[in-house]
C-alpha cells in the first residue's frame, strides 16, 4: 500500500451563483486545484464527481462529471459519480485515496459541486422536502418525544421544514441528556460566525455575538436562524497522488493519515457512545496511530450548531456533554485548546451539500500549510475532518472522518 497525499485544493466562494452553471462552478474549483498542484488536466488518470441534486434541480442526470471535466483536458480516465448526501465529496475523496494507495491510480481528481439557489423559490424549497427524508425526520421526532427537554412556554412554533424540527429535536435531546443550554448552542454559532469573517470564501463574513444569535428569528426552538446552515451554491476540489510522485512533482503536499467512513446503525436515541462518528473516528484514530488529544484543529459537520456539539463530542475532542461549556470557555475558538470550524463551519461558510466535505478539506490543507492568514491556528500539524451525510433512524446515514498531517 502506497502513502497518499493531497497535492492541491481549490474552492469557489460559497453563496449565491445564479449566473453560473454546475459545469462552470466545477471548472472554477478544478482549475484552482490543478494550479495549486502545479499540474495540467492531462495528468489526471482518475476523476470522481460528487453531486446530490443536479438531476432533480437542473434536469441533468447523465454523465454530468464528464460534461464538466472534458473541456479541462480530463478524459480517458477512470470515472466515478458519487452521491452520499452531504458526505458525497468526502466519500469521493476516500475512494480516490484508496485507489491511489492500491496503485490503481496515480493522480486522482475529486470535485464536489452543488447549485441550490434558483429564481424558482418553490423548487428550491422542494429540494428539502423529499418524501423519505420527511418520513425519517417525523419518525425521529416521534421516537424521541418522551426524552426531549420541553419547549418553554411561548416558544412553541412549528417550522415549515420538518428537517429543521428534527435538528431541534436533536438539540432538545442533548439538552435533556447533558444539561446543554440554548446559550451554549449560541456560543458555538457565535464562534463560527466570528471565524468566518476571516475566510474570504465564506458565504457570511460578519461576526455575531451569542446575544445577537439568541435574539435572531427562531427556526425551531432552541435553534435560531444563525444556528442553521444556509442554502448555498459552490464547488470544491482536491488532487490526490502518491507520496513518491508528490516528491517528484514538488509543491506542498499534505499527508493522509486516515480516511474512513461508515454508515449509521440502529441504536437508542440517547446512546451517544454508539454514535456513528464515535465508531468511525475510533477506526480512523487507530489507522493514524493517534488519538483525539493529538489533533490541533477540526472541521466538523454543523448543518445546525447542535451538530457541531454532537460531532465534537463524538470525535472525542471534548468529553460527553462538554462541547457547549467548552465553547463558552473559548476552548474551541481560535487561540483555544482545540479550534473547531475555523472556516466558519456550515452555518457561516455555507453548505452546498456535495461541495461541503471537500470544503472542509480545503480549510484543513490551508491550515496545515500555514496559509490561513488571520484565522491561522498556530503550530497546526495534525487535523481531523468529520462530514455527515443523510439521516436514517436516529443518526446520520453516513459519517466520514479524515485525518491529515503536514
């Protein structure tokens, strides 16, 4: 098995791109990754294209990756199209890493792209109203109802988005189990909105205080609008190759210590010890020969800020029930013991579904190279990313954990 490295990364700004197609966004990110790696498109011998809703939203359901990549000189290659909900591009990255490690590819490109904005508001809303998603969300709410912290008097309301009601239920379950407070969830969101002001690729770049976040419009108690990821367009890409080839090509490659993903399982809703991320991160740490105490920073999946709390604890970066208090103490902020979501996280950087995972990798590569500017984590040498996809039963349908090092 060969050692794999990430040789180059590229990412568009996340946000509204009404004037650009999926192909144009893809090409923007890939050109940046190729330039960062110092290679031409013709050097690629494997390409992985990750996307979730292009078929539904744009009516483009046939070889979208080939259409987008051939104009860049990427043809005659091993080709894959990956859909794993919000974890699509990380799963695609892991596929590329495995192929490079096994010697089945020498230089692999992975790109994730999504366009969620449209002038057609009804169609945009329909993306998040897929029948099976709604069935799972409603079932989770019903299954956990007796375990949840009650909604305070006067705060009861029903969100038109059942998925957000399910996120709120996750928050209320964590609150009932560990005593987590709405103020602590707001502290997490405020940290991430503060980080994003220094990320030029973030969708939102204005710092917010916890007080401002608590005073913002409610989505579903205890979640307010700034605690929830926005709709986003964007693309992100990475170039993977063997460590030996990277040494020949030069550049600033980042080592892949572990790339593991697993699907969720059936468990009790409040059995956090068996959370899918806890299980897959244990495998990743073992493969890397490291533990959570060795990580210098992390990017975690926070479609809502309670997600960051749950995932940070599942990764072992803080103890059970400690992520909220740690955020209040500044431990997970820049300058703290273990900075989390220095990019701004999904709630502020944006969440273009299939581009999200490689967006996390883009941030970690930038940090490990020491090129993150005002949001740089001093002395960063080892980092972990956790990217979730979908929801089934009581947890994420998929969790993908990647550990990188200088």
